[in-house]
C-alpha cells in the first residue's frame, strides 16, 4: 500500500534575501586570498586576507555584478542603490555608494590583513551584496575628494586588478 503525502506550495519572493541569525559570505579572490563578510546586529564585519599585490593603498569596492568568469572588467559600476556620489566608508549613505569600502593597505610583502565594520553593507534585505563582486583596484581611492567628476564616480582608483564573487557561506 502506498502512502500519499500532501505537499503545500509556498510562493517565495526571491528578490529580497531575508536575514538569518548570523549571515556570512565570502569572496574568493583568485590567486590572492579572500574577503569575508559577517552580518550581525545591523552591521557587517569585513575581514580582508589578501596577498600578491604591490605595496601601498588600493581602492576596494563592491561592484554591481557578480559574473567574475567574464573578468573584472565585466562587473559594471560600484554598487550604488541610493544613487549617491562616490565617497569613503566613513561617509553616510547620502554621501557614498554602498560599495565604497575605501582602500586596502598592502605591506612590503604584498600582504593585507585587516578587519573593519560597515553599517551600509548588508548580506540580507533589499540591498544585499550577495552575488555581487568585490574588486581591488590598482591605485589608491581618493574617497571622492579628488576634485573632479571621476573622483565623484570612482574615486580615481584606476584599473581593476583582482575580483571575486560574493557568495553566501552555507553552514552544515
């Protein structure tokens, strides 16, 4: 005798990712390490552990697209859902893109290890960064203070030299 199981179907809105207790995501930067994101209590801890870069400061941003298989040039502009000018991570949402994370500071050995908290970067909700990308640029980001149009758009951070897709970490 076969038992019949009744299934119910629930409509899901896949456009908005709902928060869990703690959410974590990672962007693996091919041949250069990773950047990890941990959202908790309405803020996100960002851990940078990268290597193989030229000493100095390099612009560091979240970009709109996550299709890194087509190269870093295909990732569109900085993630900017509020249509603000470019700024720095200390600026509020009216004065920066969500994707404006400032600079990483690479030491003489080509390594950068740093941690900081950001209140605009989210792994859940309408403005989630999941499935977008992280890009490391060749030059220092001027945080929108360069005095020209490009500064207000990109921070004059230069060429995209490394990137990785931001993907949710699934805990077993």
